[in-house]
C-alpha cells in the first residue's frame, strides 16, 4: 500500500510541475508572459492528487497547503469562465 501512495504522490507532483512547463511553452510561443487555462486545470489535478497523498500520510501542513491552493485555482477558473461568458451589452 505504501508503494501505491508513493506513486500517487509522484503523479500529483508530475501534474503540478507540468503546469510550469505549459506556462513556459505558451509564453515562449507568444513572446510574452501568459498563464493559459491549462495551467489552472493542471494545478487542480495535481493539487487534488497531492491532497490525497497528504491525507494518506496524515500530514496536516501539506493538507492545509493543498486545500488553500485548490481554493485559489478554482477561483481563477470561475473568474476566467465569467469573463469569457459575459453577454455583450
């Protein structure tokens, strides 16, 4: 069971790290700093998996950190979707 949770932890960390790679590639293509929507989805996916890992390890510091981040990632998606779905006046 321990190997399972270590694999889960590494998968979450990989997804979380990929968000920076996606952000960097997008910025390089556009020649300016850009935070693509995929950044927030990878943040949420990685954070949920890392939260599961933290819960399995019973690590309160890691748990609180992941929950705090999740609230910010979801809020950013809400703001993005509100902005893109506003009806023209």
